[in-house]
């Protein structure tokens, strides 16, 4: 039997974060027509690694979007586009990779549940992120302002 879970973009981000609130720097988050978009003011970061703090002084506002490019064997790959004073996602994602990995560990997720790749993509192990809700995830999409996960119930 197919099991469907529908999440708001905020709830989807909370799957990775130990806290159920959005990061302090997020000023806008939307999900529309297959794309999830975020605007962030890095000056609002309360705790960040030194490279991120330095980057925030040079490029305080970041606009980013992610589109699902593939989904196979419970893993979604998202192509990230970012605009931060002309810096591409390939330069921005590595700045966040340590923070994301730390949050995932604190939240009890497997090491590879979220991977920020050097090629400007993000890999999500959707089954791991859904914490046992699914034996297998068969679909993952952004639809009507929501994040939709379908699969076989655990």
C-alpha cells in the first residue's frame, strides 16, 4: 500500500535540524512549481564557522533554489542555484557542508543522509530523513507549495 507524507518546506528542513525551527538566517522560504527557494541574510547567523562569518561580511544576502534532478533508490539529487554576489553554488555549498553534517549527526541521522557535493548538488537519503516511516521511498517531489514523499510504509 502506498504511504504519502506531505510536508511544508519548513517541516522538510526540520528533518535535518535538531531544532524544529528554521535557521536564524532564513528570511524567506517557498516551494513552487518543482522548485524550493530560500533567501537568507547571513548576518543573522548566531553561530557559524569562521569561513562563513567572513563570507557573510562580503556577501550578506544569499538567494538559492533547488530543483530535483533525479530520484533513485531512496536518494534524491537536487541541483542548487545560488546568487550571492556572483558566487556560484559550487563555491557556497562547501561553506555549509560541515554545519549540515554536524546538524544531521546531532539529529541522529546517518552520516550520508545529506551530502553537499562540490558540483553544486545536494544528495538526500529520503528514507533516512523520514526516520523509519518508509520501507522504501518511491517518489519525492515539490508540488503545490509542499514537499511530497511517497513510498511503501515501514
